[in-house]
C-alpha cells in the first residue's frame, strides 16, 4: 500500500498548507463568485476572464492553477449564471473540470439583494503514475486506473447592499468518493472530496469622489484541518487604478495591483510572500497570480 501512503503524504502536505483541496486564489474577489455561487450576477453585468496562479517555483511539482470563467445576469438582474473551466495541478495529482453556478436575487430594498445560489462540479481527478514510479517501483496499486471522473455540488447565500456584502457557502457538499484503489485489501480511510465552508465579506468606504477603500475578509473551514483566514484591503482610484495588501494567516503576505481600461478591461497581479511552509530565504518560495477580465457594460438608452 505504498501508493496510498505516498498519496496521503502528498495530499496531506498540500492540505495542511492550503487548508483545502479546492483551488486557492489571492485575487478571488476579481473573479466575482469563485467561492460562493449566490454572488454570480449580483453586479448585474456580464464578464469573461482568465487567471493563472503559480506557487513555489523552486519545488518540483509545485501547485499551478489555470482558470477560464464567465458570468451574466438575466431577467432584470433577478437571475445570475456563471461557469468555470479549470486545471489545478499539484505534484502527481491533477484536477480538470467544470464548475457551474446559478443564483436567484431577491430585492429586499433599494440597492440591496438577498441571494441564494447552487453550484455543480464535474471534474476529472488524475494521477500521474510516472511521477511515483521511481519511488514506488512495481507496487501493485499502480495497476489501478489513473483517472476518476466525479461530480459534486454546493450552495451559498449572500446579502449585498450598496456599500457592503456578506455571504456564506459550502462546496463539495456530497463528499463524493474518489475510489482510486479497487483491490481487495481493507482500508481504514478512503479518498473523497471533503466539504469546504466559506464565510466572506467586504465593505466599500467612499473616501472622496475619486477614491474608495474596500476592506475584505475570507474565512475557509475544512473539518480536521487548520482554519484559513485571509483579510486585506484594496484601494481604488477613479475606477482606473487599484492596489491592495492582504494577509493569509500563518502563511503569507499578498501585494496586489491592477488597472482598468475604458471601464471594461481589467488586468490584475498579485505577489505572495510566504513565511510557511517556505520562507523568503528559500529559492522560489513565493507565488505569482495574474487575472485578465473583460466586463460587458450595457449601453444606456
């Protein structure tokens, strides 16, 4: 059972570092609804975009995540639809899949909505056995299938007012089993997709006609893993330039910046400075993330 042991070490290491199986993003707020399906379409505009994140380049098999995303609103802003195509690679493991989101927004009062959202995930979980062959040799478990195609689901709720937003969600609600091992040996544990609980919020402080400051918070809870807290602040100037500073507790500082062209095309970049499990004294210990987004602005009649 050396393969299962090796997988446990690999997944356990990544699990303890990122506090989650699902993708990590330092620019999650630029995607619109990465962690909560109820937020899709709440801005009442359509968007398409792409992002790429690379962590710890000094380590072979370090995590790399690529996303293509899009969303739109319908029925006068009452309904939001969105989707992600993603590739998430860490060492010998790779997840490639589709994540879809549906949201219904209920007006509570002027410029305020209560939203409910559902998400569906379909992913192929792959294992690169050649990555493990040298250390595991002819382990019989290597004869098992390299790929598993699985589905799961999630839900979320949120409240969006003119100057603030608060939401909560859960992903991988079904906790689908991966079933990589198909032999006759007994197992005390089985690989599965574990539930992830999210709590997020932000507040828009309009300093003056040109500048606003947006504090934000993201809390990620996964049973039997350290709770992840990410908090920070973004400063926007004339909806043209922005920069931000954030902290991922016990892990890293994040410096971000970006700009918007013609109020439609957004370019953002984030640099993560890690302190654990690697530090600035280790080669390639940082992370880089870039996001490109195009907003479709409705013309006023």
